[in-house]
């Protein structure tokens, strides 16, 4: 081929390549000019907390707390003096959540957005009757995150949603921080919607979650605060002390703080808390305060001659944080006595929770079924249909407890005043 023809052919190919590159560049620029589904924040009704109740007629009452963006992010917003200016509380009732949400959208001028919901609270009646349908509705929403914290309250969820935050911009974030940072409460029972739903749909374990309530007079802590016209809704009126136990999708009852500890001992999930031990018969008034540091447990099922047995081995560690005993030396013999008392306390709390959940409610909130399935998957297929209809109740559970008080702070002996003065 002549040289001039070869050169001409290469020039045509280069022109085609340049044109193709130009076309691809234009297409790339057009694809990044913006998001077709973008929404301006001022055009959204951002919901940060949802309450679900059931009324006397069997209808759903939906209560939402809507953030006012122009107030929430302005100077001074969310302060104790004017928290009500940052939120708008709306309530609607319908035959189901879809209808109630539709009624809310008819009175809220902006588009409802669920992408920033941080907590969902179920009232007691709704928790007994509407968990499956309610969670089905929420999980079908595109902007509803599965990591949202799920609470149950003994009263109405509407009353909880109407509370005002103290230290956080929103009440939902304050409830989460309460569960996360509470040093003296066993708060491992709080579950998000994803984990709760996993247990709800499982045949080997039943769901639990935290109970958010107004504390009793004994639990109440007095807090000095600036007078406010919304004093009845003061944030210190909320606390996490109990656990909601379910049997499938039905709420069975509430475990006290002590019974919750018993549940967490068996599950090996207790990470923090406090416990009070007695000094002994020689000093009936003295007490030893323990900081519960860590616990683990192993579940070992055995199946022999169609008889099931569950061996639960609990190991717990604690530190001494306060001593009011008259003669406390912290020697080996004294620590050993406290360890025995510590183990007895763990056993008593665990047995109490077993009596309630296993014998009365027949709900497997411990995960015994999961342990059996892992070891005997073929046999579990035959056990599962009757597990919560007598199978769990007849299970022989053996508890083995090992307690270890390993630290006593910076002091070994009790602090004493100089009596010579």
C-alpha cells in the first residue's frame, strides 16, 4: 500500500477515536450532573422517632416526632429551654400502619422521610398484637434502616415519643446513648429491628428487647433543673430497667432488672452492671459493692434415649468498688467467701428467670433451641414443632457457675478514720 494511502487511513482512524472519546466524555458529564432523585432538606418532613399503639377498637395509633430543620440546626436549638421548638408531634389512627401513615401525610405539608428514624417504640398492647404486621410495613420502606433501635413500653408509646431530650439533639439519640453508656444497668437486651426480626422469624430462639419506662419512685433520681413550662415531660423521667420477652411475635411479659441479669447470665451477654453482697453474719449491716465486668456461657445439649438435657456453664468476673464491712482485709479466704456468695447470687437469678420464661411462658429467649439445632440438626426437625408446647418446659437444665472477683480497686483493705482523735 502506498505511503500516502496508509497515512490517510490512520488519520481517519484517529478522527473516529477522538470522536468516540468526545462522545464518551459528554455521556460521563451528563451522568454526574446531579442526582435525579435528590430531595431538598426543606422539602422533607424528617421523622426521628416513631411510636406504635393499639387503641380500644383495635386500630393502630401512629405517633411521630418530626424534626424542624430550620430550628434543629440553628443556634440554641435543642437546648433545655426550648426543645419543643425543634420538633412537631403528630398522631394519626388507622386500621393499619399504612392507613395511619397516609393520614399523617395529609396533615404534614412536606414529604415524610423515614431515613433518619433512630428509634421505634411499641406500646404494650401493640407489642402483644401487632409486631409482625408493623415490622413488615417498616421493612418494606426503602428509606427505613434495619439498624433502628426497638423499644417496648408498659404504657402508651405516644407518651414516650412526646418526651423531650436533655443532652442530645433528639430523644431517639438520647435513648440510644442511655443504653450504650449506662454503667450501672444491664442494657445488652436492647435490640435493633434487624436482630429482633431475625429472632422473630427463627424457630430456635425467641426475641427480646429493652423496656423504656418512667422509673418508679424507688428508681427515680432527683435532678435540679431550670424551671420549664414542659417540666412534666422532663427527660430524667425515662429509664431502662426491664426487658420485654416475646414468644414468637407475641409479648409474654416483662423481666425485672434482676431477672434480666439472670437471662444475660445464661446467654453469656452481661457486660456491665452492679451487684451488692453481704459481709456476713458477723456484720449484717455491711455490704460489698461489685462492678460486673464480663460474663460468658456455653450451652452443651445432650440427647440420650430421647431425653434432652442442657448443661449451661456460666463464668463471670467482677471488681470490688465499695466496701462498708467493719473488718475487711481482702485476703484470700475473704475473697473466696465473696466468690461463693457471688456464684450463689448468679445461680439464684438464673434459676428465677428460668422458672418464669421456661416454665411459665414457655418462651426460648435463652437460645436453647439454637444450641440443640447446632449439635443435632436432624433431630431438631422433629423437636421444633412441639418445642414451645411442652418440649422446652420439660428440658432438664443444669447450671454450673464460676465466679471470680479479681480486683478491688486501688485499696485492698477498707478505708478507716483515725479513731485516736
